[in-house]
C-alpha cells in the first residue's frame, strides 16, 4: 500500500499495480498496436497508388510514429492515465503524489516506451519493474508516475456495536489516547477474525485487548470477553469520530454563512 499525504493533511492509500498486472496490460496495448499497424500497412499497400520507395518509407515512418508515440500520448492525456490494456486490467497511471497525469508525463512515458518496450522487446521494462517497489519502468521513473489499481473490490463497512453489558461503560470511557494504528489492527481482527482458527482468534483477541487496555480508562468489568471489549471500543470510537466530524462540519457551515452575510452587507 502506498500512503500519500495531500496538502490538506489527508492521507490517501493507493494500491500500486502488481508486476503481473502491468505486464499483462502492456502486452494488450502492444498487441493492439501491432494489429492496428499491420492493418494500416496492408491497407496502404492495397490502395491503387503508385508509390516509390521513398514514399513507402515515409508512410511507414508516419504510421510507426503515430502508433508508438502520438496515439499513446493522446490516449493517456485524455483519459488521465488509461489505455486499452489498463482499462481491461483495471489500472491507471498516476503521478507520484496521486494526482492525474498530464501531457508532459504521457509524452515522457511514450518516448521511453519506444526504447524499453518496443526496441528491446520489453526486456528493459521487465528488468527495471522487477526491482522496483511500485513496478515502475524507466518511463515512470523519469516522468514521476506509477500504476495503481483503479478497480478494487467493494469493501463492506465493519458492522460492530456496543454489547448491552458495556453500554454504561462506553458512555464514560476515555479512549482519546488509542493510537490509530492499533485501532486499524483491531478493526482488521474484527473483520477477518471469523476466518481464523478458534485458538488463534482467541489468542490474538487477548493480545489486542491487553494492548488496548493501556490506552483505555476505566477498564470494563473483569471477565469481559476480548471480542465484546474490542467491538465496543471500535464502535464507540467510530461514533465519537462521527460526532466530532459532524460538529466540525456544522461549525464550518455556520462560519461560511456568517462570512457570506458580512460580505453581502459590506458590498
């Protein structure tokens, strides 16, 4: 997972495309390019035109440059990082900061692709991508881009609630010091715990409950099962975060309204 922090201090988590997915997408693009190129050359050769050798070479050069450079640049620029192969594999090219690519990025990628994909039969691109954390090829390194998984499986929200025996405790507990990393680990445990072996699930639940206890005051009643404690902890934390964000949004709306009213009066 690739974490990106925007200028508004918002953390974006983008999943880089795997080497296999990128290779298959590139293979689809190359196959489509070759098929179209052969078709165009056959079409020109079938036309009832009398062309000398120089004209034939010129037409061939125009077709090659158009298919290998102009078309990829145009397609990636207009689609913000897509191509036929990437569309089929659910991938997209983005900048290193997570933003959409532009003409400059597409041009660098297309020009380098002629060398590392077509002239070397993809060997250079494969070697470079294999030893790069984000499966970047040379064009991506120079352009400051990489491929992400644009089409991912839908994540079902975690369904947790406070057990009736912990309702009063949840209303009074202080959980403000609970680290975000620990909260994510607990959420993953609650989401995926049913797929674990019972003994492993119980041991991990106890471990997480003991770790979370250092950031919770007061603790629930002795003998509370770890699953019930952790579910109540995450549920209450989520409710408080939602209330805080809702209050912040309402306050911002009120301030905007006041500024707009003052602006209208001032004018």
